[in-house]
């Protein structure tokens, strides 16, 4: 999630808290100071009360002093279900000057923000338009965007903010976001807390963690800020604050005010009032009740109005709206209410914007926490009455105000959920649909809406929330199964696959859904689900090889109702076939035809297709379709594929770091499939680096659990990892035994995805263990199967394997084919292994100089990849080759006018080899060979390649072994 982290606690400095906060301020000040040359993104992350808002306020003051323009957003819980509500707060001041936007962008942005009617905007288009608008404004005056309480922002806005954060570097723009630490309880339920986790996972930038202070830090802060605090009170404050900086600032004032009422008794540590005020409160509620006395002291009318403001959004906190609400309530006059609020210090009316601003977000939390259910319903009813009938927020507040069941309101919420889903707000729609289920008076509607909510949550990447809705639907439907069948089966299959890495429900439920007749009244729903169902089945089929899944895919992937890419994905994962060599070309065409920067089922299918043919890195346009990744479950899947692609292309450090971080976070959030995919990549790198202990640590997931879930793809990859690890450590017989777990000698399994990734290992295990003929027999079967035609990477790996198993009289030609393959350097590890195998053979043929060159090429790559056992083998071979050269007379055979490298090139040119062939032998580019020959000709006093041989003979330089 983050590019860096600055932690305020545990720094080990002499004044830890103060120094930690100064460090955090310095990070922000540095970002603001450098805004003219480079943009920056900073994330303040901490529990409530740890100083996030204070740091934002300091940043705003610094920015305004520097003449920078400031845009602000404060997240509101009530707005978290409204798409683009938070974005509206940030961009509203800029909409009057949108000349820098294209008409398409302006239309999308204004539609998203509710300024105009029109087709629902696409998430990425809105993100691009927002970035363009900000960039246009920043070009005239550098911008500072402050995002407070981002954990309460709607997912659609968070996705846009995340996109902007990732693209601020070239702009005079600093974005500073403040959000709760992942795992902080919100009091809104487990599902809401997990939504906050997904919000945190979407952010990008330098993270400043604001943890609770440890005991020495808290005491230092309290003594510094409140040096005269009585000792008994000090101890009580420290205990009640529990390291929360805001409580350490605020509680002494509260205690001092109370002490004035109770004389000096509160200074006594034995006073019974202190435990009653602080110690009796549960730990999670202490900060929520920090303002209780001050809130209780307010007149009922003022407190009720503050509660309405706390539950509403920015529009309902406007002075005019509040005055109207107060007058409508027929309580105290508005001016008296305003006076009480200002005097309380809990909130104040900003004179410039005429908006009610709370002293701290904890005030809003306290208001909601202290209110009774009846008071909360009344406040929501007031908010609903203040909004126009057609306003979506009115429906939301009415739903919150409802008690019991209301069929009409449930239907309105259902319709609103459908509208939000059509706009791409599946996350928000799932929440509304679940509430509609709760308001439904009849059992059938309630179950159907719970199932619909689960399906929406799945599509939004919220499988935990979907699982909760499914459990409710199943409990209500007992002893039967929830209906409708299609969304229920889809939601169950997806949640079990993502949360448990278990594809069996998909295999058991989804084929029947696809094969069943479609009732006329469910045609639209079935059409919307057929694509996601096919994608799930394709993933399950690739992971397991189960013929039930493959049979359903074979029957339906080419159906006219199937989405674009379904049949292509089926061909790619089915393995070698008559038209499989067309997949890469057709994939490029399909990606080019996708809607611009839009996440669709077709995009997911094409992404999975690219993974099958190892071409993920070739499709930047495809990756851009997933820019709106506000759900962690969605992000983990795409990030795991990126890590795998980095592994294939030799970016091992990047891939391993991403895989380890992704696996750890996935496990913490309960996403077993993502954890498995990340660990696959980590395991492949550890195996190549010969790390037996690291690989063994992955066995419970990649071995035991994968075997229980019948994830054949994973268990096969583990066998390949064990084969590779044994090879690197020089245990050929052990490697062969592991290789036999992959396929029988001479057999190529149908629908065995990614078997090509272990092909070189299997062949080398056979050759190194003295079973060369079995290796060749297996390669003949591989060639006959058409595996080499699947993609360029497939072709390359088959070519490397054939070179390793080639007979001596064919080896040079086979290895030359490896080196000559276009883009061979895109796959550095198998290329380096080909160089090493070639060097071993050349040294055995008494050609040490050529062997030395190949050893050096292999050693360079192995060292860069930290493939230690392979680097050690290359080093040993290099030392042996150099020793052979010394034993043969060292440099005595060099032409006196040429360098050693020039002599080697001259010898090969004298034999009639082309520049490309010479380069393949010596691991040089043809251009480098040509440059050497350009210098060789005048040194030998010749003008043609034909004269090289005569010049070498005249100087009696030995020719190269003719076997080469």
C-alpha cells in the first residue's frame, strides 16, 4: 500500500514523542516545501485521537502561509454509501474553471458529482478527469489537497483519490490523507470495519503512522504540556488516556473543570469519582465518551441539532439548513442554540463557509455513541425531511429512521441499490440491498434481497460481507436453499474461492446454473451473471483440472451470450491445441478492442488469458482497466499476477517483496486464494535461490492445504519448486524424484496449465541424473503436443530444454537457437541456465575460452538474481575453464596485435561464422561483434573477412577446435 513509512513511536530518541511528532511534521513540511518541483502524497494513519486532524490543520496553516491553494474533504459516515460524495467536496470549488477538460471528461465528472444528468460515468474516466482538473488548477497555483477521515469516504471517491495519489509526482500538488489505522474498531460492525480495511489498501503514498504512545512517551507529553497537574490526577489521566495523544491533551482540561466542581477531592488518587468517569469505561469507548459531560450539559435542542449535523453531510451542516431544522423543531430560537454550541467548544460555525465544524471527529462519534436508538431514528428522520423527495440521501436517512419492516421503503431501497450498481457502485449498492432485506416484511423478498446483496458484495470485492449476507439468507431459508439460484450459487462459489481458496463449490454449483433453463423473468439477471460465472469456472478449472468445470466451460464459453474473451481464455488455459498459437495475437486484438480504461468481465477474462500465456507485461492497456481497485480482494488478485510476471522477467527482488507483503496482508484479511497465489511466486524465487528452509515453510499452504482443496496447479508448481531447489543444490536424483510427481516420462497432460514453467527443470533433472534418453523422449512428446506454439515464452523454454538434452554433435546448434530467439533476454534465469549448460559441455569438449565466456554470462545473471547455488556452480565452472586456458598456455595463442577477445572473434570469423552466430557463442550482440571486427581488420592489414584466416595462419595462431 505504501511507498514508505514514518513511525512516531519507538524511535529510541531522548524525547521520543516530541521528536517523533517533529519528524512527522518535517515529512509534511518537506513535501510542501518541494511542491514547486515535485508532487507528493502523504498518508496519516492512526487510531482516533492520535493527532491526524491536528497534523492536517498544521499542514493547512503552513500551506496558506506559503500562498498555496488548499482544498479539503472531511469524510462523513452518512455519505460513505453515496458514490463520489467525498470527491464532490474536493472538486466543487474547481468546477467553475474546467476549461482544461475534454467534453467527455467534463460530462463524466459533472455526472458523477450530480451537476448534470447523463449516462453513469466510468470510474477510471472520472479519475482521469479529476486528475486533469487538479493538474489544470495546480498549474496556475500549487495545490494542497487535504483528505480527513478518509475511512468514511465512499469507495468510489477513495478509488479516485488513490489514482490521484499515484500520479502526483510530476504535478505541483501535495495530497495529504488522514485515515484510521487498519483494524481500528469503528463501532459500525465487522462488515464496516472490513470496508475500512479495503479503503486503506487502496491508498498510495508515504505513510506516517501515528501509533498510541508508550508509557514513557505519554508521561513525557503530559508533563511537558501540563506541568502543574496534580500527581493523583496525572496518574488517572495516563491510565484513562492509554497513550492517546488527543486524550492526553484534552483530559486534563476536563478533569480540571470537574475538579472545580468537586473541590480538591479529585486530586486525591483515592477519590471514587475518577474510576467512575474513566476506569469503568470499556477500552474501545473511552475516547467516544471523552465529551460526554459537555454534551450532556447542552440544552436538548442544541444537542439534538448537533446529532443531526453529526449524522449528516456537509450540506446539512450549512448554517441555513441548521437554522431551518431548528425552527422546524419549534424548540429554542436558532440564535440561542448557536450560542450554546459556540460556548460549548464542541463545534463552531466557520464564518467563511458558514459550515458547522466539529472540534474533533470524536465529538461526532460521541454524539452518535451517546444517543439512544430513538434519538438516532429521530435525527435521521429530520435529515430525510430536510432533503428533496427525489434525493437519494433522503431514502438512506428514511431507511436509517425506520423501525421494523416497511415494504414500500424496502422497494425504494432496492431500486436505489440497482441504480447505484448500474453506476458501478456495487459496494454501496450491497449495503443498501442488505438494508432493504432488513426492511422486507415477507420471507421470500428478504431472502432474495440478502442473496442479491451477497452477489453485489462479491462483485464489489467484499467477500467477507457477502459471506455474512449468505449466512443470513441460508438461516432464513432452512431447510431449503436460498433463491434465486444463480446469484446464490455465484456468491457462494466466489466467497469460498476467495476466502478459503476452495474451488469445489464453484465446480459443484455453477455448471448446473449455466446448464439450467433460464426463466423469462430472470433473463436479465442471468445475462449479467454469465460472464462472472464463466470467469469463476475458468479460474477453478485452471486451478484444479476438474473435468466438470472444464465441461461446463467447453459448453458455454463459445455461446453467443458469453462475454468477449471467454472462448479465448478457455483455449489459453486448455493447453496445446490446433489454434492455440493464435492466442497471443487474438489477445492483443481483444485488449485493443476493450472499452477504454474500464473494468469489465471481459477485462478479467483477458487478464486471466494473458496469465496463461505469460504475456501480462505486454498489455498496459489491460492493466489500466483495473485502476479503480477500491476492494482489497480485487487488488490482491491483480497484484499477485503482477508479482508472477515480475518473477518470469527476472525482477526477483521486487516480486519477492510484493509476494511476501501480499501474502502476509492477505492472510491477515482472510483472503486464502490471494495468499496462495502470492506464496506461489515467493516459492518459485526461493526455490531458484536454493532456500530449502524458506520453501519448507510454504508447504502447509502450497502442499497440505492446496492438496485438501484439490488445487492441482498449486501442488504441481510445488513439485516443480522442489525439483528446481534440488537441482540448484546439486541433488540430481532427488530432483528427478520430484520431477516424476509432475508427469510420467514421455507424457504431456491435457489441460495441464503452467507445466511449461517446470519443463527445463524436469529435463535437466533427467539429464543430470543420467536419464538423458528419457529427457529426449519427453521432449519429443512436448514437441508433438504443440506446447512450443502457445507463446514466445513457451517456445523459449522448450528450446532451452532441447539444448540441455541435445547430443554433443547438435548442442552448439541447439544453444545457438536459444541465444538467437527474439527477446531471449526477457527471461534471464532460463537463459543463464542455458549458458551454464553450454559452458559445461564446451569445457568437456576442450574449448575452455568459449566455455569461459558462457560462464561469465551465466554468472552475471545468477549474481544479479541472488540465485546463490547457481552462481556458485557458474563460478566453479569459470574457475575450471580459466584453469584449462592457463594449462594450455594462457594467452600465448593470442595474436600479438589483438586482444584475447579479438582473437576469439577472429578465429570464429575465420571459420565462416556470421556476426550473429559469433555473438551467440560468446554472449555478445551482433553489433558488438561487428565493432570488434572493425578494429581487427586494420590491425591485421586486411580488408575482407576472407583474409582473416590467412592472417591468423601467418602469425601461427592456433585455430579453434573444429568440433565447435
